[in-house]
C-alpha cells in the first residue's frame, strides 16, 4: 500500500506527463540530441536528465512550450552569475519521499553596513571561509547579504563595494529604493537578490529589478492575501524571478510562520497558484531583534540555529542568518545535507574489503556496514587518523549498525559469509575481527559462525585509530 | 450633501479658518461628514487600484481528511493525566491539534556515568536515586512526564531482578505525580519479564510500557498492559509495513488504538534523520487517510541525538559541546515534531524548554496570536 499524498490532492494534475511532453517535440526521431527517439528524449526531459535546448530541431517558441510543460511547481531562481551562481527553488513535491527535494536551501549570512571597516572585513572573511566536512562532503555557506542597517545610501553603497569581489553571490537588503539603486550601480551586473519590495516601495523596487535584470524578494509580513496581490502585480510587469518572505516570527509567533510557509508551498505544489510558485525566504536573524537585552549571545545563537532548522524543514529555500559561530552552523549545514539527499539513490556503498594505509599479515581487520553515512564516517576517521587496517563492509541493504543488528541483517552468518567471500583469510595470518561497539549483541554469534575471535571496538569510529594504536602497543 | 462638498471645495485652498458663533448637534455632524469621508476613501482606493492589480482571490489551501489520530491517555486516578494525539488534520491552519506535544525526561535506575557532561551537570546530585532524579526533572525543569529506563536489569549491566525493577518503579511513582514511561534495558529476553513486573507494580496508573517489538515476546508485554491498565509503545525500525504488522498483532492481543503509541524510530540529525522524516510523514498521512493500523500517536527517542559525535565529542574546531549537544537534541526532536510526533524522550533542560515552547503553539488557531512588528528588521537588527 502506498501513502503518497497525491491521493489526497483531489485529482489536480500539475506535472506534465511524458506523453504531454512528447506531443510538443518534433517527433522525427532524428537522434541529434543523442537519444534514440523523441519518446526517449521526452522521458529524460520528464526526469530532468536533459534540457530542452539539446533538441536542435525546435524553434524558440516550440522550445518555450516544452520548457513551460516541464517547469517545476516552484520556480528556480538564480542568484549570482558565472562560477558563483546559486539556484534556489525548483521543488515539485510537498514530501521528500515522493520524489526528492531540489536545490539545497541557500544559507546566507548578513553583514551590516554600519560595522567598522575591520569588523566588516572580518565577518565577510569568516562567512567565505566557514566549512565543515562530513561523510566525504565539504559543507559551506551560500551567499552574503549586505544589510542597510545605517539607513544611509552612501554607507550601503560603500559596503556593497567592499563585497563586490567576494567569491560568494550577494543579497542586497534595504527597503530604500535610493540605497538599492546605489548598490545596484556597483553590483547590478552580478545578479544579486534584491531585498526587498514591500507594499510601500513596490513600484520603485520593481523598476530596479527590471532595469538590472535581478531577482527580487517580496517582503509581506503576515498577510498572504496581500502577498498574493503584490506577487500578481510583479508578474504583471513581467517579473518572474521572485522570492517570497512572509516574515519570520519566532517564539509564540512560530505557529503562524509555519502555517504561512506551508500554505505558500501547498498553494504552489498542490493548487498550482501562479502567484505562489516561488522560492520561500526565512530570516532566522530576527532573533537578534527580539531578544535584545534578553538572553545571551549563546541563547540567541541556539535559537537562531533552531529557527533555521525549523524553517528548512518547512520549505524555506533561502535563509538569512546573523551568527557565524561554527557550533551554530554545523547542525544547520548537517540538516541541509540530510534533507537534500536523493531518496531514490541507494544509501549504500559496495560491500566487500577496503584497505587503509600500509598492510601486512598482522594488519588488524575491522568491520562495518554498507550504509553510506556509516561507511563514509568510518572511512573519514580511519584516513584522518592515519590508520593501517583492513575494513570489511557488510551488506546490510544500506542500514546502520544498530538498525541492522535489530533488523537481523547484521548476523553471525552474514559476517561469516563476508569473511569467506572477501578472501581476507588469505591476506592475514591472524583470525581476529574488531566489530563496532553497537554490534556487541552479535559478537558471540559471529564467533560461533566464523570461528574468528571477536573484539568489540568503540561505539564511535572517531575512537577507532586510538583503539588500533592501543592494540599495537599491547602487542609489543 | 452638496453644501458639504461646496464647503470642502472652499476649504481646499484655505490654510486656516475661524468660526464665529458656531453651533451644531453631534449626530448631525456625523451624518453630514460621513459621505465626504467615504468619497475621500473611495478616491484613495481608486488611486491604489491603478498601481496594484487585483489578483485572483486568496483561498487558504485546506484539505479534508477521512481519518483521524486516536487519543491515548497516560496517567490515571490520582496521577495527572496527559493526552496524546487526537489530530484530525495534517496542519495547524486546517485544524489545531487538541493536545500539545509532550516531553518526557529520561531518568535511569542506575547512576549512568556514561551520560554526556552537559546533562550530568544538571543531575549529578540525584543520580543515585531514580525517585530524586524524577523529582528534579519535574520540579526544576517542568517535565510533563518521566521515563524510567530500567537499564540496570540488563544481564550484562547489573542483572537486577524483576522484584528490584518493581521497587524502582514504586520509588518513582511515589516521588512524582506525572505519568511514567517505563523502559527496559533493551535485552529482548528479559525486557518482557521486567516490563510485566513493572506493570504490576504500577497497576492502574496508565504508564506507557516501552517497548513491544517483533524481536521479543510482545504478547507478554501486551498482556501486562491489558491486565494492569497501561499503554504500549509499539516500536518498528523505520518501516511503515513493519509498524502496521506489529500494531495489528498488538490489537489481536486485546489492545485498542487508544492503548498504543508508535515509535517509528528516530534517527539522529546527521545519522539518517531523513529516513525518519519519510517514515513518520507517511505514517501520519496514512492515519489521516483512514488506515486504522496507523491511527495512533507517535513517539520519538530524541535522546538518540546524544549518540552523534557532533553532540558530545570534544573538538575545539567545532566549538563547545555545552551548546552543540542541546542544539543537536533540539533539532532532532523538532524535525520529528514537524512531521507529527506527539511525545519526545529527551535529556537536556534547554532542549526541552525550546521544544516545548514551539510545541505549545501547535494547539493555537492561525491568526490568533499577537505578533511583534517585523517591518523594520533591516535597521533594527543588532550589529
């Protein structure tokens, strides 16, 4: 039985089918796109594996129709140009398991134009350099937001000038059209995200978005009716690269903000409302207004991280934050990594025998499972700890150690088979296997089935290199 | 009316007027001036309509659901009661949930030297006695519930007897008046025996027995719940079908939807939380769609977050664990809460505080809360 939310949708069909797309293609099966037939090309278009432009046999008008047909429920908006461009939006579904989420949430940190020169430069440098490696991937921030705290046109332009050559794309935050114009005169060719248009400056900001061909954010706090009106108005002027900010309310206002984020996304995905089919912005940085005088920097940092996670879980495509503490950003970066992994791709690595460092017949043998998160974590730890060892990777259908112990994929028999099939018995002279701490419940079972002696290693593989060193010392 | 227009017209080019011997009834004033005001308003609206085009009408995207989540009562008699579940919609703007999410504090029957330091420092003085520990969780940190983990009954831990387990339960029951979750040691052979003894010791108190799963004698756990009036935690490992099978088996043993809480398994942030998101979302959607085998409240073992190295491991490049730990636990729980989870097993006071604060907004109507003004955040934010 399948629980896809689609069954609740009341029969609204938003996405074009392969047949819908095929009807718009030349149907000549010329093969110039590299596909065997137009039908094959249509299938790949539907899966987003190819681009309409790869078909050279369509006139521009025809191609636009195809592009329209395959446009995602949420429009993709590009911020920045060239190497430093990022894309936000592009989602098709309400729930990750239905397909996947596209384009990881952009994490943006704001810099105030009212900081001293040294403070400003230091914060920009921090934002550009923050990185955190986990499971073989380097996680980084996405963009810099220049904030017109001073309210001064000159100061805003000056601050913008300073980040002109940053390696990250820009968001320009001011409600003053004069300040925005001054900044756009400097970086308008870099496609910064304009923040933002409100009901009070809509015309002027819209003109700037058109003049400089930049994406624009609509800030309409706590009023979706008005947001729809203003979005319609921007669209009527031919502006299509829009980002929606319904306001980030925290603490007792949390519920209303969650409601508004979810309503916007549901209107886009399930109702196909053209005024809401845009990426959503959240501003966790507001914790630095609410709690002035209350709470410490630490409280604000903790709450900002939690708000960022909350909104990312509720469809935020771009977040503006204030804090640059690494302990605050690590959990947010980690959540983003998890939410945006593709559930259609197997979360497993190839089982078998892996090697680390220099090997001989006395090299210790470790065991883990083939869940990719587990494997890459163990691999990273063994490498960074300069360990010399064999690593047997057990096929648990991509399950973690504790999960596969409970689910009976991690058993004595399975480990014994792996030992035999891997040929490890020809490579080492000893018969001693080190298993993860969480595998302890099956240690006896493994000994019975394989005839190997089993040692229960640490629960966390960060301790594995130390553990191996200790064994080595003891052996001497 | 015409006179009024003429008067207003006259006044257009006038900076100030002086009125001599003026007298007018109040009612009259209202009657006379209203049309002029209305006209002025109409005019300003016309001006606005020139720039702001009218979009199609905004309609909140509400759905109706054929199914609902059943309510489970924990705590009975003189003990405070806590209700879980009862949702009739997926989102708050469709229908606020009748009961807020609940946090239950983890307490152990042994001192647990392995607990991370940020937690130990809050409970160091009470860890020798589960009753004192529970009391502190309720009194100092506002716990809605307490989970007593009978870790000491594990054959490889202290191998405490069922009788000793029953005594620990009695101690905690006497120390606090909130409902209890009773957990075993995780030993599939001994847990059913221990839970049975604990259930008997807590007869008619409506505790939550944790847990029944397919790897142990779930019939014995279910029977203990039926015999002594408790609810059962039905634990499946990130697998909706396994959850349905287990729930079906438990209901065959005499438990109803109102006696079961599901634990679909919480994988911690960074350690597969996305799998839990998928399974929990599908479970709740299934319930609202009408699948009677999934219409129970859900639980999260949020404390799993503390197993993540990012939460506990000392590493200067990552900043202090005092902050990392609580954030890791909060975000793990919060993510599950946004997927529909009703009860959270947690350890750190800060995490509990933030999670409870957010959860309490889930029972409020959309647009019923007074909000602060955000319109000038660009200038109002600190540097």
